């Protein structure tokens, strides 16, 4: 297989719920690409279909979803045509996710170490697990003893770091971060975003960032796609979209970002 | 970072349980009964291996219907057998019934409940149909029917009869819990890591609902014992072994003549066992409920 330029190419992806009169086009002919080592952002309000688009990449959308059309080319092969078995091998090892609410994304009855270990063992054989856990915790700047903690003993920020450690356990090529900082307070948001930016440099990771907050897009993403009611309404380089938004919806979204000093005009 | 000392769900539950005096008393009773059952089993196995008649089966018509005394603390029955020795053997039978029927019913209930809750759709329809069918039949009649079909007259019929009919309640509970848990983010996260359905069901969701299984066990155990007593009393349960049901049946004959001891001690033992397990079950349910965190 020839090395594709883009690690991910989504072409005219449509995901529908229900049928007949009740048909909801949650994702409606959406196209976007993620280059190797690139970080892009999918921005939109709640219900704009951005999360469903992200989940659809490995067919993780809720059971009721119908993949009505389009292609999801990951390294050139269409994820929508893969078997469930093949997708399971891809999830976690090549495409990893981190979710919005770290507090409920961990199994409450197991220690962090147990859960990271499981993530490692899933897709990798013959590794020094203890050493790997230590390396991963170190990567996300957590002390080694965190491995012995239960999820309820950690803060949201710490848990989101653990989540990132788990997501990176099998060195995926693409990380899908679905609102990774929404449930965290502002200073912790900054730390997590810096960490993600660092890591994407360090391990040459492609990141698809899903967010409703233009504030966190600016430093992180090289390109931005703006989604509204299942459609992409604007796309472009981050600077271009931020400084010269063409679509009204983009302007509204940007106006919604709280500022310490309101714009003078 | 604020790391408290290792507190898992279980150590938390144990801490809460320890504060409940009544529960600890019941736990003591349960431990006592368990020790008696183990002792009874050892006595039974010893005599069985040596092929000699154990004392609790030895008839001595000269000593029939003796009131409680230093020699026979709980008196003797119509065949001159020591009631206390037979009562201890009754604990053994009761425990065997409670444990073996649980070993049949709990795996069925948990497995079907997990499958139904997790996969939904046709699987769910079938399992709900299956347990509705089971639930629609009067319990005791169903058990009696199974016990009569089983050729071996005795404990095997009791085990199968009770075991195969009492998984419905647990199945329903587990199904409901799994339905709730499978929508939670940690399950979504596990899927996103590429973990398979079987592992998510049994390794991720099941440990989270294990408290339901444990509480169910403590509540169905005495229920199974009670059912066995009724079956044996009716003459289609245990035969030839000193089950509490048989003892009650034999004691009832002479109760009107003032031979109160056999009936009293057997029902007292049954009462205490059922009460201890039920109260402990209730306390466990409270202790294991994380929402009641103090």
C-alpha cells in the first residue's frame, strides 16, 4: 500500500437516525481530511453532528445510526466496509479516542493501572507492562503511584491525563479528542491542551479535535472545519477562519467565546 | 495530589457494614451456621467413608421421646435419636441446598441477564420471553414437577427443581443493571479501545453489578432452604437424611402429646438461619450502594 498523504479522508459521510418523516440527518455529506502529524479541529455547537462524525470513523455511533453514504478512508482503506472484528483491532491501536467526561470514562471498580494495563495488553504482546505503565504515566506527567489509585480518588484533570495515557498505550496514528476539556476548569484545560500539543509533536500524532469552543482551537489546530446541523459550513486554515470568518454561524460561534475585555467595535 | 488511602468499593462497604451492629450479629450467626454445616459434612463423610451408622441415625427405642437433658440437650425423637445431632445434619443439608441451587441458578440468571441487557434486540426478546414463561408458572408446582421427573429420589431432584426455577428474579435484575451500565461512558470508552463484547460484559460491567449478585445470593439462600424444608415435609424432597423438613414432619405427630422439643428447636434453627441471611442481605444492599455514601 502506498503511503497516503492524508492519514484520514472523510468523503461525503452521511449518518442518519430514524426514517420516513422522522429522519434526522445527524451527519449530512460531510467531508474533511487530516494530514499526517496534523491537528485539525471540528467546531460546532451541541447537536451539530460533530461527535457522531467522530464516532462514525470507527463505526462507534449508537446502534440506531444508519451509515447512509460516503467513505471514511483511514490510510486509504474504507472503515465503513470493514468487519466489526477488523474494526476492533483498529480501535485503540490505530485510532484512539478520548472523551468529554473523564470522571465517568473510567470503570469505577478498577485501578487506573489495571485499566492502562488492559489497554496495553489488548493490542500488544510481549511487552514489559509495568515499565510501559510507568512510561505512559510519565508521558502525561503523572507520578507513578497514580497507577494504584481508583478513578474516584483523582481529579478530572488527572483522569483526563490518564485517559490520554490509555489512548496512547498502543501508539495510535490518529487521536480523536471529543471535547477533551469541556468538563474541566479553565486552568486545567490549558494544561491538557498544552499536553496534547506537546505529545502530537513528540510522537508524530495526528489529532482530530472536536470542540464547541473557538478559544481552544487557535493555538492547537492548523485547519478548522465548522459544522452546523450536520453540514460543514466553513473550512480553512485556522488563522483565516478566525480572522476572516465568512459564514454567519462562524461569527456567532466566535462571539460566544467569553472575553475578559469585550471587543471595542 | 490528593490520594486517599486505597479505598475500593468493597473496603468502603465493609467499613459501613461494620458500623451496623445488627448486621454484624447476623454475620456472626451466618458464620456459626456455616461452621456447623462444615462440621456436619465432616461427620457425615467420616461415617460414610468408614461405612458405619452415624449416631444421628442410630435408633434406640428405649430412649425415645426423651425431654431435653444433660445427655441430650435438645431431647430425642421417636426413634431415640439425638435431636441436636440431627439438627446439625439438618444445617448441612440446608447449606448444601442453599449453595448448590445457587450454583445452578446464579450463573443462569447472570449469564442470561447479561446477554439480554447487553445485546438487546432478538436476544433480549427471547430471554425475556423465557423468563416470563418461567415466572408465569406457580413456583412450588414447577419445582415439584421437576423433582418428580428426576429419577434419583432425594437431593438431586431438590437441587435441580429449585436451581432451575429460581434464576428469574436475578436475571431480571441483572438485565436492568446491564441496560443501565452499557449506556455509560466507561463502556463507550472500552469499546473505543477495541475491547470485545464478551470482555466488556463480563470483565467491565459485571464487576460493577456484582453487589446485586451478592445481595441476591444472601436473599435466595434462605428461600431455597425454606423450599427444601417444604418439599421434604411434603415427602418429595430429601429421604433418609435428617432434613429439617423431615424432622418437622415427624415432630408434628407427637406435638399434641407435649413433645415440644424437636419441633421447637428445628423451627428455631430455621427461623434464625432465614432471619440472619435476610437481615445480612438487607444490610449488604445498603452497604454496597455507593449512593448512600456517608
